C-alpha cells in the first residue's frame, strides 16, 4: 500500500545545469562566474565550488542563477556541486579548473578541425599527424557545441568539455586549439575554448532578433526571413522523392566505396545558416552568460545581400560585436577577427562573391571599435581551397594580438598598416604604422603594388622600401593619384612585411 501511494505522488524535481557546465570545464579567472540552470519554480538551489557556497530560489519560470566570486587561476582539479532543495540528488561537475576561457565562433574555417574526420571531411591541418601525436595538454580543454539552428532562442546546446589528448584533439577547432596551446604555454594557466561555429554561416545568422530589428538598415533582412518562414509553414514542400533518390544514391556510393552525395538541403528557412538569427538562437543564446575573456571570430566567406553584400558587412560586424557584449554584460571584452585569406576566383566563386578585397576591407573596419584586433592571413591562403590548412600561423597571429592587447605584453602584434600617402610628381610615398624592425620585402622586390593616374586606371607599379616608407611609381601613370596593395582575390607574391615577420594588410588609398 505504501509503495502504491509513493508511486502515485508527485515526482520530485531534478535541478538542471545549463549547457556549458560539464565535467572537465574551465572557469574564467579573476571575474565573477555566472552559474545557471533550471529547477521547479521557487526551489532553492545551492552551488558549491572552491570553498564558496551560493544559494538562490528559482524564479516563476524555473530559471535560477548565482554568481561565484572571482577566483585566481588554479590547476587543482575541483568539483562543482549543485543541490536543489526538492531534488533527489546533487549534480556534480568533476575535474574543474580555473584559468582563461575564450569563445571561438564563425563559419567553416573556425569549425575546421585539427584532423580530417567524417564530419569534417574538408579539414586536417598542415603536419596533421605530428600535431595530433603531440597534443597532450591536460590543462587545455574545449567545449564544442553541436550544430544547431533555430527560429527561437534555445536554452541548451548539446556538447561536453573534453581534455586535450591526441585522441580528443582530432575533433578540436584547429584555430581554437593552437591558440589555446600557445597561450597556455605563455600564461602558464589552464586554458579553455568554447567553440560555437558552423560552416557557411553568415554574420547576420549570429545576431539576435532584437539587435537586427533595432537597426533600420538590418531590419529588412529580418522581415524577409519572417516572410519566408511564414510561406514555408503555409505550404511546406514535399521532399519525399528527393530524399528517396538521395538514399539510393548514397547506398550505391557506399557499395562502391565512394563518398555519398550531400543530403538534399532542408527547405525550412529556419534551418538555413545564411538566414538571420538562426545561429545565434541555436548556438550562442544557450551559452550566455558563461564567463569568458574574449572572442575569436573567423567569418566572411559567406556574405548575403547579393554581389555587393560586403557594403553591409561593416554594420553587421559592429552590430554583432555590440550585441554580444551587451548580452554578456562583461563590458567591452576583446573581439579579435581573422581577415580572409587569399583565394583565386573561379566560375563558381566569381570576383564579386568570395574572398574579395572589398570583403577584406569591410572586415578591417572592425578596428574602429574598442578592444578589437585583426589577424591578417593574406599570405597563407590556398589558390583553390577556401579552407587553408595552415591554421598554426593564423592562431599565432591571434595569440600575438591577445598577448599585446589583452594581457599587456610588449610585443608587435600587427604587420604594416597603411597610414598616409604623399604625392611626389609621378611617384607616391606611402607611410605605415606597425613597422617594428623596419619594412621588409620578403623574397625579393616588392610585388602586387598598383598605381593610378588621374584617369583612375590602376596598373602594375614598381615599389621600393625607403626607411619606413614605400615609394611607388610607374612611367605609365601620369600625375599619379592613388596606390593599391594586394588588391585582388589572390594577390600572388604579395610580400611586404615588418621585421617581426608579420604581413602588411591589403589596402587602397583611393577610398
């Protein structure tokens, strides 16, 4: 009789932690650490960690949050315990470290893993085997959120923290891993990376609905998306035939030992990573406000808005950064981006679409915002592969920016940056900032400089270094008025560096 009564009674609630809280996680040092989740409305929840004990009652919506006090970095493995007053048993997150935490986000070049895998068939870094074998760093961990797109903000994104081992590192974001590896060796504290990336995603996909709606230039993107969602719901297309054809083709490919064809695209607009808000809702909203030091961002190959979509990109980029900073409520945290690498145009990638110099110029506007930086990668692209394998140098350049701008190290973090020009008859003298160690023409004479006369037509030019300036000229450019450098999809041979081995960013003086 007692058993029957017990079974018939109300089930005890189970307090739950938000997505980023799992075994092996890294918590951010030297600032308050939000810990949150869900429980029954009004339930008392207690969080214990490193001698701290914080309690709060879940709100009417079942959500709860406490803030742990700022803690120093600690390699000591600790346990975070969460107990609900009505829960059957406490939650334990084991092997928790305290150190530095950075968020990595963007599209496929950030999602690009250290090793080539079935899921990441396009990945695999330079010297993959050696890098994997050497990746034994117990104080480096990475949380990788599963790919999720959504029309509404989600509260969870599946994923777990994994310790850096040769086995685990194969599926780590390559840029995230190399950045963490190099930074951890410099700072001597545990290092955590939260990776929330998705291939072919646009900038607007990572911005919240509210931020897009608040800008009159961006609101039309949202309105068009909502219209398409409404049309899909009213008349969803039948994909039965397409799916059957794909299944048959995949079976034939498997039998022949070949890679299967791609699955037909989901016609639901909410599952298209090019559309506004869907990546923010699915992968960013669930991890806010996990305490982080800053953000690394690699995105720009996918730009919507037609052939001139890059004109909207500076606004999208700034809106995204301001949106995330506002929602995290941690101040203007560092936000460091990767400028697109060189890539040759092709019939499927015309000049107006991918890795265009106009896109790189749009990306560079990030430097007008506080606490930002840009890693130039113009010299480490691949002429035919939009996913260059050299992610070590990309991460190293991000590391230099972070060490200098976030951690106060006195080192050069940028290659030469165009500052000003002076017309001298038929020649133009170009001045730069970030000329530590002097200007260097790597491998011979300077290449990829062009010059224009009053007719506005740019032609190949001769360029030479004179102290910390470059003199650009051509006998065929009468009354020279403007200079460009590395102004092409794939500026082969661009070779202007400073003495620290950092490349000059592409630029033009005629903007």
